[in-house]
C-alpha cells in the first residue's frame, strides 16, 4: 500500500504544475525516493517539463538514507522493491528518454539507471545493447550526471547505451556513492577506467569523470 503522505505530496506537485502559466523553464527537478506506484505522475511531470522546453532536468529517486550495502545486497534489495509492485507500475525509462527533447543536462541517481527500459522489455541487457538512439541523444543531450554511482551491472548497461548513442555528449560525471568500503571503491574505479580507456563513444570529445564521495 502506498503511503498516504507520499500520495498527498505528489498531488501537491501536480496541482502546482497545473497552475503554472510560464512558457519556458530552465531548470526542473523531481525528488521522490522509491517511486514505484507513481510512474504515471512522474511521466506527467516530465512531459510538463518537456512542454516548457526545460534545459536542465534532475530525476532523483534515491533513498535519502544512504546504506552501505554490498553489490549483491544492493541487487537483492532492488529486486525486492520491484516485487512489491506490479510491473506495469514501474517506470518506463524508454518513455522518459523520449520526453527529453530539449534537455542539455540530465542528472539522475543510481536508482534510475537500474530500471528496466520498459515494463514490456523482458531482456534489458539486450535492449540497451541493441536499441537505437533517442532524438535527445542524437541532437541535444550534452551532460549526464549520475549520483550515488556504485558500478552495478544495470548501471553499466545503461551507461554503455548512453555513451554508445550520445552523439553530442560532452561529459559523463559519475559521483561515487557514500559509504562504500575499500573493495567497492576499487570496483567503481576499475569500471570507470574501463569505460575511459576501452569503450568507444559516439561523441568524439566525450569526457568521463569519477568524483569521489
């Protein structure tokens, strides 16, 4: 069952948006931890941002209470959270990308990168490896910032997709998650170095940077 306080909070956000009469918004941020059950509301808010030609978009769905979990524990936790809700209520990341027509800078959290591209996609890995680029990746999206990066397999698959298809992308900034132990930090550093040295990007001048916690 969805928390009534969270339902009220989302309702207030949507009511504010419905009353907004401005033509253009430069910056727009959505902060909502564990957003399963609110997929329709998030889609509506991102569509509103697109209608106002937003340039800088923040999608932060992370848990504000950072926990020091191993990679395996993080994966199990994510699966349990997904199983709490019907798949049809999960975020459709592919549709979110479709809405980023004017966005120049996209800031997301690790939670966003671990979503399946769509509730209808059975094999997310194959999807991200073979999917064609969205218009924003071909024409407008220049900077991607990832908060609380852990280097999980789901994060890496989507990052590979963004790097492979981001024709005008200039920067990917990865901000290491707080509370990682020594081995976890070494893993994050290793995967970022692999991206920097061996992964070919669609953009000829992409810079990938890891920022320590």
